[in-house]
């Protein structure tokens, strides 16, 4: 599928999405990297006891997921917005839903903590990304796949 590139300005939804996704990505890449490098809480003071009841014994698994899903994923979504790809609004919605899911699971496993209030901040960020994506989708509609006719093939 070839995407036609048009030098049109980014919409306000695309700009908001791009900025929010980059902010999320920076935090998730940093946090994920710290958990990967020091999975027993040597750098980020997280007790391993907080993982009781989860499938993890150390923070390596959560760190890898944080780095890839919420670190690299939003960068891909931001790139789609930057190149004005038709799937960019859907990618933004996926990023917002992934962040909200991550926070919900985190709170269910380790409980809510407001010192520092990272869970509240990322819950708000996930809500805003999701709202922006929904507004963007309402503005442009769902992307469609155009099938080639037998004559074109």
C-alpha cells in the first residue's frame, strides 16, 4: 500500500497526539531502561515485595514491557502522526488504551501510590491521549482500506 505524501499542515489533533506520545515515550524509555539495568530496584528504589502476587520475581519483565510497549510504541505512533499516515489516529488510541491498561494493572498488582504521584500523572496522560485520539477519529473518521479492482492488478 503506497501512501501519498502531501505537504499539508498537521492538524491540532495530530500535534497534540505527537507531543503527548513523545512525552510518554521519554518517560517510559527512561523508566523501562532503569528497570532493565537494575531489575532488583538498585537504581529506582522499588521493593521486590511489591511484585508479590504478580508473575514477576524482578522488575526485568515489567521493564522490558515498559520500554517496548510504552516507550517504543508511542514513538511509532508519533512518527505516524508526523508523516500524516491515515492510521495515526488509531495508533494514538491504542497508545492511550495501552497506558490506561498499564496503570490499571499496576495499581491492581502493587496498589496506588502518590509519592511521587506518577500513577496519577500517567493516568491523566493516558486519559488525555485517549481523548485526543477519539477527537481525532471523530474529525477524520476511521481509515478505510481501498481494494484494487481486478483491472488495476
